C-alpha cells in the first residue's frame, strides 16, 4: 500500500508538471461512437477524457445520457442527427421539435456547438437522402434561428472522401460530377452560415487497397521524401494533408474560397481481417501519435499553412457491434474497460516519461476514477 501511494503521488506530480500538461494540450477531438454493448458509463468516459485533457467530442446522435453526464464539464460537443431522420428534418415543425427535445434541455450546461445533419449521405446508394440533405440542413438551421440558438450552434454534415472524383495532385482535386449538383448549394450554405465543411478521411483505406504502391511512411506521417504537386511545387510528406488540400481545390473549383475544411474523422485500425494489410497496434500508434504531434504544433497543410488542421480522431473505443470488415471494430484508442489499445508516441521519441504501472494490480486497490486516470496516462506515453 505504501508503494502504491508513492506511485500515486508520483502520478499526481507528473500530472502537475508543466511538461506533461503541455504535452496533453493537443487540441485534438475524438469520436465517441457507441455501436457496442460493453462500453463504460458516460460518467466514467468523462473521467477518462478529462485525464487526457480531451475537450472536444463528437457523437453520432444526441444521446441524452452522454449530454447529461457531461453537463458543467469543459467538453464541447458536435452532436449528430441520424441519416434516417433527414426526411423528417425538412419539416420545420419536426426540426424545432427535435431541437427542443435533444438540444435545448442541455444548453448551456452542456456545450453543444455543432450539429451534423447526416453522416456520409453522398455515397453510391441512396439518392432520396441526397436530395433531402441540404433542405434538412437549412431547416435545422432555421429552427435554430427560431429558437435563438444559431449563435451557439452550427449546422453542417460530414462527407466521406468518396465525394472526390480526382484527388491527386492535390491542386487538381475535384468533386465527382454526379455529386456536384448537391455540393454547390451545400457550399453556398456553408459560406452564408460561416460553417465548416467536414470530411472523414482515412489514408488507411488507400494503403489497404494498394499496399505495394502506397509507401507506409507516407500514410503514417513518418520521415519520407513525400510527393510534389507538379502544379504548385508544394511537397506533401503525408497523405492526409494531400487529401485535405484536394478537398480545398475541389471547393475552389466550385467558386468558393470562403469555406473551411475540417476533419470529422480520421484514424487507423489496430486490428483487421487477414486481408486488411497494415491494421496493427504498431501502425495505429504511429499514425495517431504522429498526428497528435502535428496538431500540437498547430500545423497547417501545404496549401493552407496558417490554417491549423482541426481533427476528430476515430475513435474513442473499439466498437464490438460495428458491421463490416474486422478493422471496423478496431479503431479505438481504448478498450471498453478503459485500458489503452496501444501507446501513442512511445515508438517515436518518448517525449513523455515512461510510466509503467501494472494496471491489473492497481485495478484491485484503487477507485475507478484513479484507475482510469492512470491507464489513460499510460496511453499517452
Ligand atoms: C418521421 O415523422 C413521422 C410522423 O411524425 C413519424 O411517424 C416517423 O417515425 C418519423 N421518422 C423517424 C425516422 O423518426
Ligand atoms: C462551429 O463549429 C466549429 C466546429 O467545427 C466550432 O469551432 C465553432 O466554434 C462553431 N461555431 C459556433 C458559433 O458555435
Ligand atoms: C450509403 O448510404 C446509405 C444510406 O445512409 C447506407 O445505407 C449505405 O450503407 C451507404 N453505402 C456506403 C457504400 O457507404
């Protein structure tokens, strides 16, 4: 017990040291997906996030249990309106009713700053939903105006990168022709309401599809010679920045230079099916660790060097009920019990002190909160 309290005070000392606090202030957001039947309570999740100083969370719905548990915390939320609700959201009365039920009761004690209306609606299948996407966004925005909440809450939607018809070189980025008709008025909406254009971007998909052609170092932000855009002469040392700039180019090609691009999802799976090359804890740790270092440096992309990248990592937890290939269930930084899936940053330079505590032994003798704090500290080193 004596050695335990010694270790605990060492932990709190570490927590208070400026070096550590600085290292924790990444400014990265995280996707809190909940397609699982084994996740910890929202109150424990709040402790976990506080212990790693993550203050930006994205939900795929408006789970009242989460929004209530995070009231009076310093955590800021992007919440979501699920795809199946979009047709109803084109009805002003239903949009107002939705906001009165899911948003208004939580304001201002829970900081809801943004609503995504649908997720990856522009894809290959459902044109009925594509058609209602912008009307639903507009109606939800007007409902916020009617309730006097539009100053506090943004309206946007999240796109997958399949909206790009061309993505390389980044300066030649363009949207798919069949989506252009949807995207131009959506861009007009973003410009008018000064709201960001969100993309879910996964260099992992490109690597998995073509591991012999795509250099692993280039997708993992590791040292490499990168790719030079022949039109601009700008050098890209990683694929994510090339993807972001391709989206900026596509937006510009539609006449807009007044819309910001933000990354609503990116990540790397720690495990996958046999044919999912590169899905390992090592690669996932390198990807997310290097990404967080870039975010800490407030780095911009080659085309937008003074616009720091804004990123929500996917995801907080492994989600055991997600459909699809094995990788889909293994994007989490944490297992549902709060232990880290891998250590971020350790592989590169270990700029946080090595902190080895047997979490198994601690679990027996400490409260859940301290246990969570310590395991999550371990996740950062
Ligand atoms: C849309 O609204 C109708 C009528 O109010 C309701 O019956 C239906 O359940 C709603 N759809 C969804 C997906 O909630
Ligand atoms: C709009 O959303 C972005 C998140 O992308 C956020 O940074 C900004 O503060 C939001 N604006 C308002 C008015 O809440
Ligand atoms: C496209 O969107 C529809 C409706 O949201 C969804 O059911 C489908 O799985 C999506 N397809 C792909 C390839 O993502």
